[in-house]
């Protein structure tokens, strides 16, 4: 039995068992990443798909994902590898790609415009050890490391990775505690602390998905962007405001109205210089 300290859950994991995320286990009394090197998704993507609008625009990046997640967003677009029944079946079928192999694949794609590796698709921080080991090799090749994350991780994890990560897109899913805890199964305070610290170390962009009836008010957007503007170089941090579509377990409401996304972007621009709209 051992306690995992990656996120706020502090799962007490029995020997050979799994934590809440489905990707951390206990081996010989120590917590390890059961999904280490187990890759479910690998693709060469435009950097703008991460989304990163102001980090080497026009380039490509090798995007790698594993399985598991420490949140329970009911509208997850990658539920097949996050926390659905399918995700757990992926655990047995996922191909193992060592850090050396992943760095080699990234380098082999350089002539196709690749600038490095993005750890994405599922929640990468629940397998931070693989990120650490791979990112060191990617940096050694003169390439970049990108992290696409929900930011639900301890500052100890961030401290270990920060010297190796060049850019992050972090979900700031809303600015109300009840939404984070009751709907997403997360912890807003942990995410905010992660964002605040990450902004001191690398290029950071944020993404907020606007869910009708949950986080779609102008008042909440103003409160959130006021906080962002107060961070290190906060007014320069790009914010991506995205449109919700009904999917997975949240099909009880229509897609976000496009005009609402555009209006909330206008509100965000009252405090932030770089605001982008997505899925519109």
C-alpha cells in the first residue's frame, strides 16, 4: 500500500491496484506509473491544434497520448482513452514506446516540420515519469517539449518537469468551485496554483470550454480574466475560448451558441491581449 501524491486525491493504492486515474499503481510498496510508455495515440499535428497560437505558429509537433485521467469531465472528447470502459481496455492493447524510441520518432519527423513532442490526448501528468524521461532526450536533440494538461497536479510534479517543458496549454475549465468539484471531479485551487507557477517557467496558453448553464456568464469570465491578468505576464497569456458540443455523458443540452462564444471573447479582451475562439 502506498499514497500517490500526484494530485489532490492522494489515492491510497494497494499493491498491484490502481488509483482513481486508472494509470498509477503500487509496486513493491512504491507508487509507479502503470501507463509508462503505453501509447494509445500518436500523430503529427499542427501546433495550433494543441491549441497553441503563439508558440512557433505554422510548425508541426509529434503528439503522443497514453490512457487514464484524474478528472471526470462528462463531455470528454477523448473518453475512449481517458475514463470510459474503453479506456481501461486500451490499457491492455496500448503499444509500448520507450523514451528513446519516442525521441527517435520525433527526430525522424523533423524534415516534415516537426519541432518536438507534445504530451497530450489523455491527462499526461498522471504519467509524469515518462514525460520526464522522454523530454530530457528530446531536449538533447535540440527540440521542444509541449504539455497539454488539465493542470490538476501538485507543484512537486511541476517542479520536476518545469526545466524540461517549453510550452503548455492548460485547461482552466471555469472559475467556480462547485463546477470544478461537482461536475468535473476536480480541484480549482490546485489548477490555479499549477497555472500560476507554470507561467513563471515557460510559455503558457489557457483553454476554457464554455458549457451552457455551467460557466457561460459574463461575470464569471470577467472574474477569471481578472485573475489571469494578475499572473506573471498575465495580460500576454493567450486564452482560447471554445464551443461545447454535446457528447459522451453530457447530451442534455445544445451546443454553445456561437454568438455567446464571441461575446465572452469580447469580455475577455477587456483584460487580455490574445483571445482566440475555437470550434466556431
